[in-house]
C-alpha cells in the first residue's frame, strides 16, 4: 500500500522469479521500467517513439 511519503508508485507487475515492473515517480510523473532476474536487474525510463520519457499525469492527492 502506497503512503503519501513514498516517492514511487508501482503501476504494473508481472512475474515472480524473473519480473518486470513499471514504477511512476510521484514528483515528476516519469515512468520507469524495472526488470530483474535472479540477482541481476536494471532500471530505465520508458520512452515514446520520439525518445522522450513517458509521463503520467500526477493526481492531486500525490502532489506534495
């Protein structure tokens, strides 16, 4: 459960041992893709066709 003090919100998740997740930064709205398998993992911003970061509108309740 997300609290008002958490900086990121998990908006998507798939898998257990090897998983892919999408996280949204509540301050900027930028979407990040996190993928991990075993002890290895990587994080990268999600980009649109033009190479710009995908930004989710931030609900007022999360605006701090």
